[in-house]
C-alpha cells in the first residue's frame, strides 16, 4: 500500500505552531463539512469570514480577523455552482493578499475544470487559465488530490502537492469487502488501466480491462489534431505534397480482457460524474459472470440523475471520498458510501505550516501512480 496509512498519520499529528488561519471560502453551508473536520483534527478554530452573494449575484468576501504575517489556508470544496465556487476562492485569495498575509495556501481537494486540460479542436485549455487566475490572485501554494491528469501541476508557477486518496480506498476494500481476495480490479476503459494496475498490484489481485464501445469519450479523435480543418479546395494544396491520411478509428465490439466469472468486480477511476459508462461497464461485467460490482472513485460529482441511475443499476456499491459534498445524493441512493480523507489534508496543512517535509505523505508512490 502506498502513501501513508490513517493510523500512522493519527500518531504523528500534533498541535500546530501559532500564526495559522483556516478559512472556508464556501457561501454554501453544505460545503463546509470538510473544513470543519480538518479544523477539528488540527485543533484550531475556523477563521472568521463572511462569504455571500449580493442580490445582483456578485460575490462578496469580508475577512473579519487579522491575517497580517500569517499562513492562511483557504479550503474550497466545489459545489454544483462551480463558477461561483471559483469566484469565491479568487476573491478570498486576493483579499488575503491585500491584507498582507505571509502565505496563502489553497486547499482544493477537487480541482475544477480538470477534465478540460487538453486542446479540443478550437476550444481552450481551461485548466491552464484557471491556474493562471489563481496564481495572479495571490495563491502561493496549492494542496489538491488526485488531479485528473498529473500534468496539470505544470500549469502552475507555484508549488503543488497532489495528494492521493488511494490508501483510504484500498483500506476500505480490505476492511469493508469481506471476500476481497476473490475480487478483480477492473478498468472500464484502456485509459484507466494504469490506475487499475496500481490497485491490483497493491492488493495482490488480478486485473481486467473493458475495451470497445463502452470506452471513454476522451479519445484522440478530439485532441485537436483535426485542427485546422481540411481544405475544401483540393487545388489549394501543393500538388507535390502527398500527406498520408490517418485512418479513422473504428470501435471494436465490446470485450473484457481478463477473467471476471464468479468474482467480485471492483471498477476504479478518479472521477464519477456522468455514470453512463459505469453502468455500461457493470452490465458487461454481469454478463461475463461477475456476481458483485463495486465502483471506487476519488471524486464523486454524481451530477444530474446519477443517484437514481445507480440505484436502478447492477452496481452493488459506489465508494467515493468527501472531496466533494454529496449528502443529498446519498439520501437518494443508499448504495453511495463515503470515505473521509480529512486526515491526510489536515496533516498536509500541519506539515506545510510547520515547515516539515511533505515526502512522508508520498511514500511508495511511483511515476505511474
């Protein structure tokens, strides 16, 4: 198992030095649960701040205590109104900067717009834009968790600590799935194979990969290689140029590479939002003989009708962390379970504030993790 176990973190947690201020940038009270858990573990009170929306929908932030010369940690969990969430964070960061805070560290467990980190034809790389806005506002350090693509760290010109939720999910498998030794780790598409391999190797389990019609929408077909558009007038191309044309992709019939018959199938991914691909994978695994199906993901966005679709599906349990609040979805679907990751976030905050090394939180993490 990589990173660090919850018991080890609990053993090394101690009282932080003075000069630490902990703020929650959320105006939505349902998003403050994680902040309260972190504050409780650190043994500090939440900083006094007012974040609210004006009648004209403008965001207003009023810091109600001194932050001069202090390490300010701003915890921001993403609500359904993601754009308001971003503005709340940016305005609070800038307010702390203009109030002469010593350092301003953003604690953003789920980094919004992380799926828009590649060029899509004539679109834009929104993750890069958001990173630039955060740095410009005054952020000096970022703590996040399981970025959709690790390369997003390169969009920032400040230190970024990309923590992992895998140890907590692995611990859940070992403690809450009694017959996990009879399980197989499943990647619902070839793109998820590295993550599945990481889980399988640490649990000493087999791996299966679903390939075919149920694969991710994030394919090379939309990575910008079709831009600029092909010329309508063939004569416009120089006659001596014979550029070979790329053969278009054709999805093969759906296949499962690996044996899942008579076993527990555990599908792993980083984000579960639109659940259609997970439902299709679950149906395929049932047809191939899997008798129980679990879905494990770090970030449970669970948008739209996701809770209802999960409840009506062949999936037995969906396990996500509390990087994003989903209490309402849990009321709609009892199959959704939560793993608390406030422990590793609070330890990261403590170490940064006390000037201690962060390497302890990244033990046994390889390049592919």
